[in-house]
């Protein structure tokens, strides 16, 4: 392959360069028109996908925030119940009335 590159003469390089140089002014209007429409379509598709992903992300974020709030509320309830179970004196002195049914349950007399 290296020998082929050496066999090229300077006149071949010049004629190729000249041919390309003559064709270049004709290509941009065609290429720009085609690539501009494809780029515009790609940009619109990308923007639609980006908007859809942003909306989905926002919805998921709101769902997570709601779940976080619910878990925080449940944690507060668990902490309150746990403190009542672990500290019975605190539970008996709370404002909730305790009902004593005796050893056999509520009386029916």
C-alpha cells in the first residue's frame, strides 16, 4: 500500500485537487438544503423527546415527594407508638383514658 502512495505523481494530485475545487462551489447549496431539513426534523424530534422526558421526570419527582411525605408521617406515628410501648408510664399518664375491664373482660351485669 505504501508503494502506491509513492507512485502518485504531483500532476495527479494537482488534477484531483483542481477537480474537487471546481465541484465544491456546486455542492453546498444541495448539501445545505438536504442537511438543513434533516437537521430541522432532528431538532424538532429531539425537542419533543426532551419535553416528554422532562414531563415524565417532573411527574416522577412529584410522586417521590408525595411518597416521602407519607413515609415521614408514618415514621412519626411509629415513633409515637414505639415510645408508648417502651415507656408504659408515659402511656398511662397520657390524655387518653384507659379502660380497665378486669381479669374476665367487661362486666355484663
